[in-house]
C-alpha cells in the first residue's frame, strides 16, 4: 500500500509543535508494519536539509494564480528517517528557513499542494491513499475530486488528520484565482462563513478524518473556532486515534541527553542523578519535589495562569518546593514568569527559549510535569513524561483526559484536575508535594508509568486498519 503523508512539518526536518513529531514518526512505524509510506514537505533551508544529501527527481512548472513558477521535487537519498522524504522546492517561495509567519504564507501552502498534485499526476503515479495533515494540506481532497487537472486521481482515497482544529487557514474569495480550474458547481465545498476554509473543505471532501484523540474528536463538535456544526454533520466519518511517541528517540535507557540512563529496574537510583544534575545547573535543591512546565507560553496551554499559580504554591510551600519552566511564547507571560525568579530565588527558575537536550533532561530529572492546557488535542509531553517515569499533572481535557488516569482511581498514575484555574492548579501542586513525600508509593507509581505502552506501534496499526477499510470502498 503506497501512502503519501502531506504536511507542513516533520521532525527532524522542520518542527514547530506536535504535528512535526507525529509526521516524523508515524510513517516510520507504518513502514515497519509493512506499508510503503512516504512524507512530502515544503523545502526549508534548515539544518537537516543543509547537512543531508538530496537528489532532484522531478522538475516542472505550473501556475499559481496569474504567474508561472518552476518547482522541483527533492528526495533524501538514504531514507535515514525510516521513510522516503520528498521536499517541494520553489525558488523564492518554498526555499526559506522558517515554517510559518511569512506574509505570503497562504501562497506558500497553496503552491505546495498544487505542486504535489501536479508531480504525482504528471509522473503517472497512482498512490493507494493520500494522508493530509492540518489545514496546510486541506485543499487536496477537494482538488482531487473537483479539478479536471487531477481527474486521473479522483478516486484516490484521502484521510485528513486534525492536529489542531482552532486553525483553519481560511482566506477570502478574492484569492480564489490562486486555485486551478475547478467545477463551478462545487465551490460550496470550499466555503464556510463566506470564505474559503481549507480545514472545513477537507472535512467535507475527505473519505475519513481523524482527530488525535477520542476526547478531542468529541470536543471539536463543541469547540472548533466556528466549525462546530460541520463536525456535528460529518461525525459519521470521524474517528479519534491517540498519537504515539517514537520510543527510539524517547528512551531513558539510551537517551544521550541524560546524565544517567535508566530503565524501570534502575529508576530508583538513576533518575535521581539526572535530578541532581538539573538542580545543580539551575541552583535548585534536589531533595525537594521538582515540578516542571515544558511548552509554548500561549493561552491554549494555560500559560497565563502559571505566574499566579506558582506564586501561590511557592508562598504556601515556602522552602519545600522547586519549580522549573522551559518555554517561549507570549512576551508578557515570558516577562512575568522571569520576574518570579527575583521573588523566589532559591526555589524557582525560568528558561525562556527552547532547548531539545534540556527538555530531555527535564523529563528525566523532574518529579512532576505540569500541563494546565485549555486545549490539548492529544498532547505528547505527558507521554514523554510517562516514558521517563515523571508524573503528569494535567487539566482533564482532550488527549490528556484519554492518557492520564488519576492516582485516586484504580491503576492510576497521574494527577488530574478540573476546571482549569489558578486555584485548581495550586491544589494539584499541593497533591504532588504530598505524594512526593510518600517515597515508596511514588517509586511504585513510576514503575507503573514506565510500563505503559504509548508507542506508535498501536497507533500505526489503527491508521493502517483505517486505510484498509477505505480502499475497497472507492
């Protein structure tokens, strides 16, 4: 079964969030299960592309609105990621270092999708299925069915995965001219709220769509930035599949970023060595419970609640608690979190920015990982934490609800709270402190966490089953 994954991100080529992690791992595990899965990305002038060898396997030109442009398909030569990797290179448009935030971003992603479809059409390829990820690729299911240019591929089934339903990629009908010739009677499939909405169009036109957790699938019908009724109407072809994690990359037994590697058998002694190194680096006290936050400092992650919650907790448990933040985002939140260091110089630190190796060390060295997300379609941080025997402290929403079971429930292994507020976050931190003081119980829970299987093996199997169910129906 030949499958193309079409995405704006793929770790380690270009990653901004969880989308990059998923697309960088799922195809590898699908190939291990017997599929022939490949990934197609825009070309980025980034470290991975600069340091690896590519060959140009296709050249052509096409139109974007009223201008003609040349494009190339670059293929990574060695399949070092565990799958074929293709980049679409367009001089002056898809050859830049950043993934998002360019003023002509809309043109970038439309050109990306058109060039992909032109490539597979003109090179006479017939994939068994095309798997599109988020709104950056949301026009593909529509164009396959309603543009005469791609009639040969009109029966190719499509799966569309929603990693974050808050972002639609919508644009005005004034820019309809960017699209190729389409059947005029089908324009309603592009429309939502009097504009062209790629995410809405993909949900309407794909053969099946998935959300990255069962709970998030249900939440889309209530909170999807204006598409709630659409998700209600199209609910029959939706399913929720929890993301996995790449257990080769995230493995405390082999992780080169750690001071001491460990397994469930050695966690009682070796995890503490990572904590000691982490605390030494930031001037914290390793004998105290260490609560960490890793993530983007944005409203959807609940970061605006952190300063007040940390102030309350560090005041209430003065001298008996450590807190460490790693993140970047909203400048006001960055500033208030940084200023807390002056108020709590012995027990609080904030690292503004992102450092992949430091993140790995924090997952290994922290005792608890706080995730007060307002919206969390799946969440990967809690899965990384569990893999490293670090207890998640989470707001019960989306994928956090599906993957973290409170310690007060049978076979529980995390701390869950709801609703999401300064008070409930502070109360959850207090629960974590009490649990930390029961060393024997915490050690048992850590072993339970590390025994959980959130690898891509299970998730890839579910996607493969979904693909198989679609192909005979077309």
